[in-house]
C-alpha cells in the first residue's frame, strides 16, 4: 500500500466496510433509490419504509462499492432509522461540504470524521456520498407518497 492507501484505508474504514448493517433489501419498500459513481463504478441501492411522521422506520441496502463507499454505507445504515428526510438531507449536505473543503466538520452524523483523509482525493468523494444521497432521496420520496 502506498502512502495514499495507508491514510485513506485505515483500520476503522476497513472494519466498517466489513460490517454494513441492513444488507437485506426490503420486500415492500415505500421507496427505492440507486446511486452510482461513474468514476469508480461503485453502486448503492437503498430501500426505505417510513412511519406516519415520515421518519425512516425500516431500511435495506445493497452495496457494491469500494471500501470507502462501504464504510459510508455502514455509518449511514447504523444511524438512519428514526431520522427524518430533512435530517438525512442535512447529513448528506454536510458530508458533501466537508469532503469538498467547504466546512471543517462533517456535521453531527456519528463517525463521518473518518473521511478526513479522503478530502484531498476528489475522485473518492462520489463513492463516499452514495449511501447518504440514496437514503435522503428515498426518504423524501417515501414521505411525499405518504402525504398524498
């Protein structure tokens, strides 16, 4: 491993990549969103069911991504249940701004600071964002359907 690999793929990221929660697709999701990174081919599909308040009640995901994308999916999956579409969108936006260097912290979502070394590697950012983009979009869709 080169210097970049050693800092990008640390033990925490590799551990998270092998422990992604909710890796079973839902049989009857209210919304499903797939996101793909054209740069590396990473792909994440997220299924959600929301409760009557619009918060995520159940989650399923299929993750075909590099270790960074897998680690992000693990952190998303660990803490997404109980979150509102607005909270998920805020987490996505904070992570995006953090990676882009537009803010100094990744927001209040637990664990995202592990992506600090990836900030210097723009080609890695899309894969890291996939799970958060997918869950935010899926929760918004499911909530919008419920209102109708």
